[in-house]
């Protein structure tokens, strides 16, 4: 199967090329080509996480994204955050999230708690 670790940008590009070719043939899992695709994808993922890390999103941006994604309004956030003025203060970064708000946002909207507890960009 001649698969090696990805150490360089050239190795990375070659692995991406191999993945593209394998994806076109749509190999079944458990076949030699399917196993090769799985291993290459795992190696590429490991290389990308080391060389192209993605920072966690800003808590307020995560809330706004979830609102947009789910079609939510400020009114929809009132049971989670509080009165409308409090929701606007949180969304404009004038008021920090409390632990209770974080718990309710996590439980109600499914936003990861580790995202919500991070420092806000303008804090």
C-alpha cells in the first residue's frame, strides 16, 4: 500500500491528488482502495490540524451565526439571555455572557460551551 507520513507541502499536495483520484472511483469501504482513501484522509487531516489550525469562533459571532442559521430573532433569544435590552447588550458586546446564559445557550442552541466561554474579540 506504500503510504508515508506527510512531512512537506509537496507530500500534502500529492496526498490531496491521490485522494481526488480515489474519490472519483468511489471505492467501497473495506476494499484496498477504500482503505487507502481512509488512511490518506486521516493523514491529510492530521497535517492540516498541525499546519492550518482553526481558531475557535468568537462567542458573540457564534451566537449570531446560529441565529442566522436557524432564522432566530432577538425575541427568540429572550428566554435564553433575558429581556430584549440584555440580548442587544450581549450581541453588541456591551455585556458579557454569564455562566447561566452560557449554559442555556449551550443547551438550547447547541453552541459548544468551550466556544461560549472563550474571550470575546472586543472584550
